[in-house]
């Protein structure tokens, strides 16, 4: 995991070779964002930063990106396989 | 190919067509071409930038080293060895033109010498780098991470001095 793998994985998803590949890679990006959000929350909880207010917007942004990527993956999955 | 099997080539072709058709309009209005997913990519990039900006303050905190490794694991042993020996990651990041423009650093081996490093030297470099934490490695010039030279002198001593 790292803080910037999510963006890299999303870029890979945008160049996906098929809708299934797109869904797979968006889900990987989603997992990366979730993991980043976890570590950010941990830094706040463990008191490793002097001003937690600086991290709060990042956690909020990660929350929103989790929701966006989840919706994106679900929509793409439905379009790729309507029977699913 | 099935109806759901859009290829990457087709995707890129469509983007290229849209970019071409929009180029005249953009020239008139001065607006950059936006594609589907650009906004999400931009936000992910901004999140990553926020994490990167956060790292320096975390490295000052005692006990946060493992956390920094999780947030930024790029400075691992293998990537450092790649950087020193011109491994696949380093080659991928640095184009031949860039290498030629910078030229060889003082005290470093030439590209052909790097390719002929023996297994003993590689092990030695590996053990040196293992003793350094990632943030400390990031601050050191690359030449300090090179293995000992044949004459027994070289950057190894400096690396050990830098380690508390």
C-alpha cells in the first residue's frame, strides 16, 4: 500500500482492455483508497501529528473517493454484465 | 470479441478523435479538453499529494517509522538497489536521454561496471542499505549508497557515519 497507488491504479483502469478489466482495476484503486484512509485515521488516533485538523480534509476526501469508486465499479459491472 | 469487449486501442482511438475534434474549439475558448474520469483522477492525485505533504511531519515523530513505510514504501531495499545498480525500476524511471544529460556522478561506476557487479558486492550493498531507514536513505546522495570500491575506500564509511 502507499498513499499514491490509488491514482496510479485508477489511471490503469482508464486504459483498461475490457469492461471487466476496468472493474477489476477500479476495485484495486478502491482498496488502495480504503487502506490509505485507514492509515490516515491511525495517524490521528495515535497522535502522530501535531495538528489533526490538517488530516481531516484528507480523510474526508478519501471517504468521498471510496463512495465514488464503489459506485463507479458497480455501474461498470452492471453495464458489462447486465444479468449480474 | 464479445459485445462487452471494448479494447484499449478502441478506447484510445475514440479519445484521440474527441481530442482532435475539440482542439479547434479549445483553441477558440482556451479550455483544456476534459475526459470522463479526469475529475476522479485529479482528486486521487490531490489525495496522494496530501499524503506526500504529510510525510515530513510524520518522520519527525518517534515511533512513526513503520507508518511512514506504509504510506510511502517506495524507498525499499529493492528499489534502492535498483537505483544504485541501474535496475529495472531505475531504468524505467530514467530515460536514456536523461541519463546522458546528467552524466555519471563523481565516484560512481559506469553503466557497464554496474552490470558486472559480483554477487558479493551486491550482498554487501544490500546489507548496508538494510541498516538505513527509508527517510534517512531518501536524504542521502546516491553515491553514498554505492558498495565499497576495489581499493577498500569509498562511500561505505560515510554511510556508516550517517547512521546513528
